[in-house]
């Protein structure tokens, strides 16, 4: 077990964040371990031609056979919604002499030699670090940011809204139990059941705050490789099925006649809060069309809305739950 010891003050400063750099780095697993994260398969199949035009050999070399990613590629977020380039600047600022230890702790403990491309590049670590950062930036700009990240961000925002509601209504014990089956909260200690027992340890949070980060590219709660890093746990994001091509929501004929089919479909989709962009993607229409229908549903009291970061998330009101016949979970 990996244990995080949290006092009352630490529990009060536990917070959520979403990291675009973490998602970019962890998404490299889609290319080295296809099929592990099946909700993303269709989207990444569409990205394959763009990925092939990048420095893909270098990017693929950053993923271990056990799917480990070097810690320096997933720095702990400093704000709830950091900017990708701000996070990438932290990667570029890594002292070059630390690059070798970072890579070795990823590969060597599991009897994996350093990939030849990385081993050769360590003759000039500053140049290798710059090449890695440049490749990640090109990957983000050429593959993820244009077509994948807008919907992904909407799903992550919905996750954070849901988690905040659980924490406010049911407390920390219920929050940790709901995050992932690998987590267990007992008497001020949060345990993470990790596969690699030789890396187990005990971390006292000690005023540094524990950051919880949802991701699309983990099958259970995970921590950093090194126990010396600031406390962070990444967990599987809720609502990932919405990223796959999903059938239109089923609505009753009567509800469609009452509201019109487009508004009835929106109401059925909003079991969990979602943004205009996410809803437009799932329905295959323009954001402007969705926005008009949402405005009507909100004015009639069937929806609530709340701002989260730069986005507005819509959810069904109690009246909307009752009318739709699809009561919200949780």
C-alpha cells in the first residue's frame, strides 16, 4: 500500500485540478498499449495520421513496457486549470543533470533498459530535454488541442463538478470511496493499492496539500513514481463513455411532443452537468444550436447552470429530473 497521512488541515486543503500536460503525456499510452483505454480508441484512431508526422519515435520511447511515464512529464498542477504551455515551461526548466535520474527511475527498476533513443540523447541532456519538450508541444498542437481536448475538457469539468458535490454533501470518506476502488480512507490515512509493491511508501502531506487529478489514461488510482514528489493522485475520470461514439439518448414520445425532440434529447443527456461544447459534440450539431435550446430549458426552470473556470455547465433541475423520468445519480 502507498499511504498518504492527512491531518485535518491537510484534508481541508485537498483540492482538484485538471492538467492538459498530464493528459498529453499519459495519452502516449494510447500508441504503445492500444486497447487499454478503449473509450478513447475511436478518437485516437482518427489522430493516427497526424501523430505519424511528428517525432513519434521519441514520444513512444517515453512510455515504459509497464506504461510508466517519467514524473517530470506530469508535474503537479499549481492551479485548478493550468495552461498547457505554462506546464510545459516547467518541463523545459528541469535542470539537465536531473534528466538521467528521472528516466532511470522509470525504466531500470523493472529491468527495462533505457530505450536506445533516450540513452543516446543523454550524451547531451539539455538538447534531449529540449527535443522532448518540443515533441510534446507539437503533439499537443497538431493532434490533441484541435479536435480532442475541447470535449475532453468538458468531461473533466463535469467530473470535478460531481466530485465537489459528493464532497460537500457526503464528506471526504464518501469522496475517496467513490473516486476509485484502489483507494481506502481510514483514520486519517489514504491508502492507494499499487501494483508495484517495491515502490510502496508512506508520505506525510504536512501542509503541502493533496491534489486529485482526473485522467482518461489510467485504469485505477495512481501516484507519482517518486515518493519525494509533492502529493498527487490521478484517478480515472467519470463519464468517459461520453467520449466514445454513443447512441442518441432515448426520450419518450410524450416528452418529445411537449418540448420538441431536440430539447427532450438535451434534457435526457443532462444526467450529469455538461458544457455546450460537449453536448454539441454528442448530438452532432453546432454549439449555437445547443445554446439556444439550453437557454429555453433554463428559462423554464428545467435546467440549472453554474460557471466552472471558463465554462458554463448545465444540469437538470429537480423539476427537469422529474419531467425527464431519468433521475440523477448520487
